[in-house]
C-alpha cells in the first residue's frame, strides 16, 4: 500500500520522490485511530432515554436467562431476583454494576509500539474471524489449514490499518478441534506483534488462552493490563449460555475484557423493527456487561453485538442494509450513554465471490461504523459469504479501505492552509499547481493513493492485462507475503509457549465439538 | 426492486403475503427525499469562516476570469472591478448578490406527482450523464445510440429512488452532434414524466432546451417555475468560459436554475491539500452563483462542483477517496453557510468493469454524500470508468443502492415501538418472533430487501447458476424494460415538440464540435 501513513514524511520533490513513492510498500502500523468525525446520532435525548427505559423494563419484568449454575449463584449473591434460570435485574443494580466498567483502556501488544487505546474517540480495526472456508491465493474456495491461518496473521501484520491479528481468522481443519485453540493462539502471537484475540470456544479453552498470555506477558502484567479480548455471544432473545459465561469468567477473573455480543437476526430473534430490536439488544448487552462486574469489579468490558436482518422473503441473513447502518448509529449512542467502549462488525455481507455486491456491502458498513463512532471495529478484513469464507483478495482490499476510512476520520489538516492559499495567488486563474513548491512539498500526503484501485485509462488497463480487482489484490497479497518479516518472539517465551502447548496437547483428547463464534 | 417504498402497505400476513412480495416490482417513484441524518460537519464555526474569508480574499485580490464580453459588461454594470478579463469581486457585492438565491425551491416535472423539492433537507437522486460509451444489456462496451439513451431514460423512469431522467446519460453517436441536444431533450421528456436536465453544450443549444420546455410546460409557467436544470462547469482555477456563461444566461433569463460547478482535479488545478482546495472551489462557485443573480435577481441556482483528486503517481483522476468524502462534508457546510442548495456527484469511480472496486467506490461516495447532506445528488446511477461508460448492470444496482440510502436517511420509525416492546414480553427468553402478530404486520417494511444482492447459501446460489451481481442485474434490467409503460405525452404537445425539432434540424448544420460536460 503506498502512502497510507498520515504522519508527515521528509520533504522530497519531483521525479525522484515519485519514483521512490512507486516502490514503497510501507507496512508500519498506523497508531490506534482517533476518530474525529462527528457522531451520526439519529436519536434525540428523549429517544435514547426511551430505549434505555424499555431495556430496563425488559431486564426487570421479562428477565434474562443465564443457563449456568455459577452465574445464577453469583446473581443471587449480589441480590438479583432469580427465578429458576431467569434473572430479573433491577435497573438500579444494573446501573450500579456497569458504572465500574472503564470508559476507555489501553489494549497491550507484545510490541509496546503497537499498543492501542479503546473507548471514547479511540478505535481499532480487527480482521474477520471464524471462517470455515477461505478463498486462497488462487481464489479457490476450500477448507483452511494452520498454514492458511498463519498467512492471514502475516497479512494482518503487514496491513498498516489493521491493529490486531485477531485469532482464528480461518478455522484450521488440519488440527484436532479440541486442541486448535492452542495452535491458533500461538499463531497470532508468533506471526504478528500487534494485539490479538483470545478464543472463548469453551471455559477450558479460555483458561488456556489466559495461561498462554501469562507466559507471553507475565502473570503480574496480565493482572493490571488488558492484553487480549474474547468474544461472548448471547443467544437472542435474552439467553446467555454456560459456554459463553464460563469463558467470560475465565477472562474477567484475569482482568481481560470480553465483548458482550447479543447475536441479532433482526425479525427472527428480535422484533421486526429497528428501534425495538435495539432496545432488546441493549437489554441483553447490559445484562452481560453487568455480569462482568459481578465477576470482577472494574474489569474492562466491551458493549458488543452481531447484527444482521433476516430476509422475510427467503429467511437469509442480510448485511449492508439501511437498517444495519441505523442500528449501528443507535447502538453507538447507547454505548456512549452508558460510557462503555463498543464493538461493531465491519465488512459483513453475503456475496459468494468478490464481486461488486461484496464491494457495496463492505463499503456501506465501513462508512456506517465510522460515522457511528465504533471503538472495536471487528470483521474489518476478508469477510464474505455471510462469514462462510475469508477471501485473501478481499482481505487486502478491505485492509486498504480501513486505511482510507482512517484517513477520512482524521479530518482535514489546517497546518498548511495559509501557505496553500498563497499558492492560489501565485498560480492565478488558468494556471496549474503541479510545479508549485507547496504541491512539491505536500503531494505525498495530500491525497490517498489506493494501491488496489485502478484509475488508469482503459487502454493502459488493457495493456496491463485487463485485470479486475481480485487478480490485482492477489498479486498484492503475494508481494506482502514475500516482503513479510517475522517479528521474532523472545526465545525463552517462545520455548515456554511451545512447552505449554505440548503439555496441553498431551492432556486434551484429540476430539471435541466444534464451536463457532461470530 | 421489492419493497422499496417507505410508506406502510396494507396488512397481510404469512405465506400469501410472502408470495405476493416475491412477485412485486414496484416502480412508483419515491417522494423527494427528506434527509433526516445529522450533517457530518468536520469544521467548527471558525473554520467555516476561515474558508469563507480565504475565498473572499481570492475573489477580491486574485479575481476570476470571465472569458465572455457580455459577462464582463454585466459585471461592470453592477460595479465590479474589471481589469481586462479578470473580475475582482468585493465580498460585500458577492454577499449582496447571493442573498437573493432561494434557499429551496420546487423542481417541477410534467407529472406534478413527480415534483420534488431542493434545498435544506430536501434532496433528489439524478442518474449519471455524459458517457461516450455504455456497457449494454450484454455487458458489451460500445458507443451508444439514441435507442440506448431511450433505454436509460426508461430505466430511470422505472427506478423508484431516481427522481430525474437527467439528459444525455449516454452520448447518442447515431445522430449529428450539432442536433443531438434536441433528440436528447425529447427523449428525456418522452420516456419519463420525472424531472429532467437541460443541455448546456452551447448558448444556442441551451436556448433550444428553453424553447422545448416552453412547449412542454407553457411559456408563462416556465417564468415562475423551475422545470429543468443545466450544468455549467468552471475551468479551475478561477476561469469561466463563454460557452458556459452563455448557457447560464439562457437558463437564468428564463428563471431556470443552473449548477455552478467548478471542475476540480485536486492537486492539479487546486492546491494539493483538502481545505485550501475547498477554499478555491468555494470562491469559484460563489463567483458564478453571484453572476446568476446579475443575470436575473431571485433566479434559483445551485452550488455545484465536480471533485476528483489526482494520483501524484500516475496523474490519473481518483474518486472514492477519503479526501473526496471530506471535501463533500466541507462543501455541504459552506453551501449551508450561504443558504444555497448544493449539488454533488455520487457514484464516481475509476473501475473498468463492474467489479468490487466499482462497488467500494460507489458505496463510499454514496455514504459520504448522504452524511454531507447534499441536495442535488447527480451521477447517482451507472457511472463507471471515470465517466467513460455508463453500465446497465451498475445503473440498476446503483438505483437500488439509492433506495437503500433513502431508507437510511429517513431514520428509524417509532410509531410501533410500544407494540413491539410488548412483543418482547410475549416471546420471552429463547423464543422466536416469526409468528408474532407484530412481525406479521411489520415484516414487509421492517428491513429493506435488496433485490440485487444475493444472500442465499452458496449451495442455492450454485443451483441457480452461480451468477455474480452483473449477470443478475442485467436480468433485472431486462425485466424492468419489459414491464416499462410509457407515461404518454399530451398529443398536442408531442406534435409541437416534434415540429420544433424538425424545424431546428432544418436550420442547424449537421456538423459541430462535441462538447462534454460532467
């Protein structure tokens, strides 16, 4: 990707500079985004309170099912009204509990230069996860392996606007399910020194992730510094299950943040209407956010969700629709109302190939989440076919799109304004600016140059082989992988991690159920 | 397109309703959009004034070239400081002149049900124009004919979210250049009863458009009602030429609005920086807006622009970039500062085919212009290859995307909120909503169903022929053309229009220069 970094570079003018620009592939990570765009707020204060009030009514009167004995005992202990599996939460208790969730925190990477902040205007881009298929470097759709997963971790590392290598971007089928979380976690840690995610596919798997984090960062460091994030999906409407709650406890006890993510199929497991769906989702998210503080007061936590609307024609989940954008705007308002960092999903969509549908869906959602002011922007690269595959071509294009959104969210610069206005006088009517000193000094950072968009004439495009974006993106991905340099793990830590994995692989039977998360 | 209309439909539940939904293709035009989204304002008040001040300094001290003797005489008459071709405009004079531009007005169609408002929160979608090539119903790239133009006018008529049939969507090469404007205007008038644009390719051509409008609407009606819009491009930096100024006078004298559109190639004919480029563009737009009021005080006029940034690597114009989005946000702020309706360009992009690049570029710009609060959203369907071709497939997909953006810009509805929240109690934890009365009553309007996005499983998609969006869109376009019914012109008016064209074609020699506009 040429010139994605927003920071001023050294001055260099003319042909020499253009030549060096052409050769440059800068994979330096962009700092965590500070999103300066005004929030798109589609609700007034009274409407925000109406959602809050409806959610609190649901929590008090309908209640939330916690299918987990430990959680039920925890809720009883803090005075909730527990009837069977159903927990009725008083709004006073909920507000009291969520008050201790930090409004922002630093998410630590093994390379401290790659630490990022989350919350308020601070945001990060995280690649997609969970794909049972990939479209590979030849655009062939097939089941992924650990090598494929490593490839995506490398591409994450090489993409300036991605702030994380996530975890199981693709599901590595060449390793036993029950042991996969160990290899996935190791792959994230080894191939990138950015932040990464932790598997929550079972409470025990989550414990393993915590142990590996303790090896990498040190037990004490972990206690006081968030170093990973785990996702916990709710079963909408209004159910949290044992697997997710157990994983949540594993993370929160070690002070590691989870994403509390109701899984919304709008119209199927929520009312068929935007505002009431948000009210239900909000109740669900609040119930889990509150529980994180029952587990450990002050532990960071993230307001999550997975959003799709259901086609009432075919039953299929849909993304990139106007209602998804509206729900993002509204959820952003609710999360800010409670002062909790929030997660969204970025490039969700249903296209089967990397065609124009995929482009529209992804760009529509990316724009929406930027204007919504999301903090943890997950599924930011590679997602296609409703999450069934991760596409290499789409991965690198999405990553560049995130860099473009990043640039937009920085807003215009003003430091060169007077100098540039003086240039208007110098040039005068009918002139051109290419040779002016201001242009020479500023062209490298003035306008983003998308590496993967072709803006040449059709004649030049044909002369270069009439390649559509998929082909160009795959060539680019190959080049990134060629240029990749592994950010080496400390040798002792690497040994310790491998020892841990070896021990656990001896202990864990090589067969188990496959759990997916979104 | 299924279910694009925002208005509530008759209640109908269950399988019957789903069946009727499947068959329905509703081509009823959506009313002019009332964009309820908050404006994305990336400048504070002081920054808006800084742009205003810089633009006024440019107008006073650098001046603007009007390459046209009549305009120079007009400017002298109103007291401007004219030195040769360069007109220095005092900020007091500029502010005084633009004060009389209406902040909003009704744009009349021959079918009064298709009248639309422009200005404030009122916005319209207008298809692309000016393409020298098309990609046709077989996705073949070739030169267009009058029949192709008629096809695009029919598709405009059939697309609910398009509020105009524009004018020369494609350039009809099978008719002499010098007479084309007559056939183009007639095609717009005949194949659709929505609003249309008027050609400004020369002052005389513009006069012909005015005469044809007088035939269609009546001479007196024209005097007091905007019935068409003409685009006048500036030559940035700071030049307006005789052709555009002559066409502007033809329109304004008859009280018809023009779009005052500086043609920005950011970095080539503006400073290489976003804010100063906006300051220059703003000065250019203001100079032409002021001139419309010199021509006729109180005539409606539109703040325009054509925006691209130039790749400093290859010299190619670029679209869909972060700077284009930022400039849209800023231009919106400036137009609102002056209280003038404003035009933007929607789906600009450089892809050579309807691939994912085209999707990203189009959706990014569509989102930006919605959040920017643009009023006259031109080039909203079909644009590809930097405007070199209009794609049939992309045309119908873009039109559906506009319908989706329209839905988003309406914001969430609240009228069913309490009823839907009651449904949450009815269903309770772990239930599903598909059979609930609220769902049955609301599913048709709850979530937009994009007709041209495929959200089915890959197995079903393969069973249906593994069609990417281009193939599906072309099938859809064929169906729209099959279903098309001509909104008949009044017979006497039709005769009078044909007589006018026949007379003018006898008078105009069949050879002339080709003028393009953007």
